[in-house]
């Protein structure tokens, strides 16, 4: 026997983040697996298969995948549904694509992130059934940043260490924290109310205005984590929104 | 060097075809040169003509030689029906079903935010112009039953409603001659949701 036998992983819980066609009938599939992190596999003969592989390899549904091979890209051996088929409402799918792109760009290959996996699972459930789509996205962004080591300080001032005041006004300096400023809160300029920062820290965002406010902060923090990489989905979602709300 | 430069170039050129590797390309080139020079001439002229003359239909984005494709130019098609599909191959598939007499709109893809494919790439403002023109009564959304296809269909349905066009989605279900036992859960769920009364 070959001492370095190619390993084979069986029935690993996973989600499809993205896929693209490869040659005539195959696909290259980006997966987020529970115990092996983000990874890429080749799926042969999916596009004309009668085995239901194409149906299993849809985003936003929990699947169990088996693959073999070492190195950068393994061969997909099997994939089956591990729960209900995709029942994400079509209008929420665009948000789902955004989550997928964040994971695709922020997770390292083969780096297990069980906590993020559970977070993603939970957020998808929330997008499927929950009422507040924007709140689900903001909490995902916040917890994802936290899990990946880009967590924010949302309880105390950066230099003095004094607790944040709900009525206070703060400039948030990334990698440092909130600094008190004597200004009018303006999220676009990076100046936030203490109440919004505290609410984000405690994950108690109930005020729609605060959700909009922290969106700017999270966006700045994500851009920092993305380190110059561009989020296509953010741009496309913006274009779609513009088209949707333009006059007939 | 084993091959003269022009033969080498031909072999390289044949490799642009999907699924053709160096071996198949070499076999094709040898076949054309050894057995079928006339065929090779015909192939060369038709490739040249097609790549030069074929563009997009101004109305539906299907391949067309003139301003309008044959379907859009025809007077016998139902102008009130518009079938929205992802690719030219889908137009052919629907045409071959023989059960559709309306017009088409070819997106040339589906919404794929991660690949940067959005409304501009799919010609959605052109589609909106068609809705706005007022001839279309019903938009049949025949994008593929994938998550991207569903998201695309949903978004186009919103655009259609904005212009008072009725959006409909093609049914998904058990293939003719298929067996329920072997149909995947997602398809079966769609088939059940789309059941209808037997009259």
C-alpha cells in the first residue's frame, strides 16, 4: 500500500458558497465545511448527472459532502441534502449571496472555523424565517469579525478605558476603539452615538436608526479586514436596489 | 519540428472548442487535411462569415444576423407573451418543445453577485424598456431552477409588476417518464407545491 494514501473524508457537513462551470459537464465548487473550513472541490459530471448531485449542490441548504484527494482541490465523491431543500425566499437570496462572498473572501482555505459555521447556519435560518433581514446581516458581520480576530471594542473608550456613555459621541478608530469627540454624530463621517455602539456590543439593536448607524461602522471594519479586496455583491445589490426603486 | 507552422497553428486554433485537447485537435486537423479539404474550406468560410456577421438581436439579445432575429422579425408570433431565458440554448430548447408561440428575451446569464454579474450584464434595462413599451402582457420567467436562477426570476418579476406586466414562473416537477422514488426532494417539493386540480 502507498504509505501516503490519498485521504477520503466522508459525509462532512457543509454549505456551497459558490460554484462555476468547468469544462463541459463539471463544476468547481467552493464549500464551507464544518471541520475543514473553506475549501474547493472538483465535481465531475454534475451538469448532466441524473444522480441529484446538481440539486444537492445548491447554496443556502445544509448538505453532507464526501471528497477524496489531498492538496488544494479534492474530488467531490458524493453530496446529499442534510435537511430541508433550499427554502430561502427569493427576495432574501441576494443577502445570502452577500454572506457567501464575505465568507469566500475572509476565510482562509482549510482553516476550520466551527464557530463561524454555526453562525452562518443560524444566520441562514434567520434569513429564511426571521422578520428583520438587516438586523440578521449586521449581527452576522459583527460576529464574523469577532470570530476572525477583528473584534471591536464596544464597551469602553479606547485610551481612558472609561465606560461608553449612551449620550456620548465617539469617533471609532479601527484597531484602537472609540474615542470621545465633541461633534454631532454622523455615521457617514465615522462619528457614532454611544447608544448605537453599546447596542451593537450587547447585540441589542432594536432601533432601526441604530441599525443604519452601525452599518457604516461594520462596513468600515469589514473593508479593513478585506484589505483592499472588492465585494462584488455589495455593488450588484446596490445596482439592483437602484433599479427596483427607480420610477417606472 | 514535426509539423509545419500552419498545421501547428491549426491544431492550436481547434483547441478553442470545448472539450478539445491537443490529441483531439490533432486528429481533427489530420482528418480535414487528409480526407476532407472541401469540408475544411467550407468550415473556414462559415467560421469567418459567422464570427463577422452574427451579432445580437436588438430586441431580445438572441444571436442575429440582421437587426432583429427571425423570431422577433416574424409577424406570426404572439407579441403579448415574453419568455425570459438564460441562454440561446434555452431558446432552442423551448422552441423545440413546440408549445410556445410568443417572443423571447435572452439574459445571457443569471444574477451572480459573487461574479459581479448584475443588471447591466443581463441587459435588464433593455428588458425594462420592453415592459415599458406596453405590448407585453405576460412575462414567462424560464430561468433555471437554481438559486441564482430563482433570484433572477424573482427580481425580474418585481420589474414586471412595476410595469403592470403579469409575471409567471415555469413549473418545476417530475420529468416525463421519471419515477418519484428517484426524484430529489427539492424537485418533489416544487412538484407538490405546483399541483393542480384534475379536470
